[in-house]
């Protein structure tokens, strides 16, 4: 794996090292030692997948409030997503800023989302599956979110008219 720093302290794009042969390829998607060497959470308590039927499905922007904040490693295992993180850490010089990375099996990229970030994505293809390693157990009382199209944040989603859950449609604006 190759760890590529982002403009946000603690957030990383992780590029898989694909070892190809006539059968296909092999790659490690997690190594406790390498994650720890980069100062990342290296103990994960849960692995989740989300399947998205239609292109344009948007899930986000989600996070868990402290003390239940969670780190995530996000990988698209089928299809493609436009994956977005927003720095929501109090006192951070990049608070309220966002970055996006396209994740797809063909590009071999994953995104490490540290504690203190909101996360969301929009599917770029139908029949898209996303896998998450989670650094903390979900705590329903700590679940939070803000509006995917908050004008203050100005996230530029690639597809207009996203498919949203009722919950994601009703999130409040982000407070700077």
C-alpha cells in the first residue's frame, strides 16, 4: 500500500499495490503495522458494506459526535463513487473545507477518514458496492449529519438530482 497525504492532517488516500498475473491480481487492503506506522487507527471493530442500486445515490454527510467519533477506511468494491470528507474538527485550520476522491476497483484507491470528519459519497454507476472498516462501534445517540448541499460548504457533487434517504434529505445545515 502507498499512503498519500491529503491537505487535511490525518486524512489519507491509500493506493493499493496490485500484483498482477494471468489470473488477475492480488493486493493487501489493510496492514496493522503499516497503518500504525502512519499514525492511523489500526484496530477496527466492524466492517460494513453498502450496496447502491442506482447511479446518483447519495449517502451523507454522516459522522458520530465525540466521544464516539469514528475513523473509517472506505473502499469501493464494485462500481464507482465520488467520496467526500469534510473537516469538522473544532479549531482545525481546515474546518469546513472538503475534498473528494473517486474510488473504484479500477483505480485501486481507498480513503482513510480520521475521527472528526464527516463522510458521504455519490454513486457514479449503478450496482455500486462500498466497504467500510470502522474504528468505533456505532452509537445511535451520537449519530449526526448535515445537509449534502449546504451552501456554506459548497460541495460540488458530480450528478444533480441525487437519490436520497428521508434521513439524509432532512439533515440541518453545517454550523461553522
